[in-house]
C-alpha cells in the first residue's frame, strides 16, 4: 500500500467545471484528508501585466510550470511547500501560503499535463471536456457574477483566448485516464446543472471497475438511463459510461454499491451510507440541489484515488 500522498490532477479550460468537481471529491473523501491546490496560482504575470504583454493565462510562457512541477514533486515526497496565491477577483498576487501534504492531494488548473515531467506527478489524471457552447455559458455566468466582468467582455476574452485553448489546453486531453463531459440532454428545454448528463471516457491506463456484469443490457429501462459502450478514442479502444440526469436513485445506488463493495475503504463515502454531500450543487438563488451524474462522477474518481493507495 502507498504510504505517500495520492495526487489527482483535474485539468480543463477556464470554466470547464474543475473547481466544482474538485470541491465535491474533497467532500466525498473528507476535507480533513485532502489538500487542494490550484495550479493557476503559478501565473508568471498579473492581469495588468498580461494585458500589456498581450499574453493569455493559458499560454505556458505565462506560467511558472517548472515551479509547479517542483512543488508537486515535493508534495508527493511528503514535504510542505510555500505556494503562490493568485486572486482571480483582483487579478493580483497575494501573500504565499504554507501548504502541507495530506493523504490525498487534488491539483486543478489549466496546464497540469502540459509537460512530460508534470504527468509523472499524478496518480490519476482527469480532463474536463464539456461542449464549448456550455463552457461559454458557464464562463459568462461565473465571470459576470463573481469577477465583475460584463457579458461582452467575457465573450471577447473567449474569442481572444481561443488560439491558446486550441494549442495548449485541449491537447492535454490525450494524457487523461478519465475524460469527463457533462452535457445537456436533447429533450430538456431549460438547461440547468442538475439536468446534465455525463459521459465518462475510461481509458485503460488505470484499472477501472468492471461494470459489464451489473449493467444488464436486457433491461431497457435501466440502459436508457445508464449505458456502457465500447468505443474508440483517438484511435484506441475505450469504455464509455454515460449516466443520464433522469437516472433514478435506485439505479444510481446500484453503481455506488458496486464501487463501494469492491473497495471497502470507499464504503463510508457512499451516499447510500449517509453521505449527503455527494452530487450537491448550489443553485443560482443559493438553493442546494443534487445531481446524480455528478454524484457518480465524484464517487468514480474517489474510487480511483483509493484504489491507488493499494497499488
């Protein structure tokens, strides 16, 4: 069993849902067991400097990638770091923070898989790939509500950043063990985060649970909500697990039961055992909502983190 921290990487473009997923996984595993760091804190320039230089935060040259790697290696060895802090609200840097590693470390940000040496730092690698139209809506909503931008400013920023997204962010998808894509169902007129399906591309780079025995293809009602298919991704065979927003609690519990029974360490974290934090979302008016596709995605990634402690 591993006696060092297990490091999870969560990479994706701006407003792809990295922070929401990170917070949920930390809640599943217990906040006291998890150290969360944002690799976007390793920006080389503040917002004013970036504007003067004409460089975006997505460009590797705008980030101290070497220091990011060094810090992840130190955390992996069980050593503390003095991590920089970048404020997305002000666009300025704040005093560095003393960070100690924990049983689990989640590193989320834009460029976590941008070099081969960085890839070696992670035990589990996740990439978030929502449809670009959905990501744009999320970014407009977030940046207008939390960062003081106008809608036109956010849309202009998206257009300006597109070349860097295409060149530096999306290519990192190829290195992920699990690719997570939340997307709206075609039959839902009003799009909300609780009505999103999820598509999980499961690459054979890490061991995945065997869902085939549980997902009985003869049950059309079940398979209409939860589907497992063999597909090809970047020319290689992968399993694809899709969970629809209309999946019932009973169907979700079957998947949870399988995951929890395979790894007893996961049992205390299962929602069927009373963890009410799995899949929780905060609505636009502050109400607490729950998404079963999000819940199972969180639990599936937590499964891999716990599995890594036994390897």
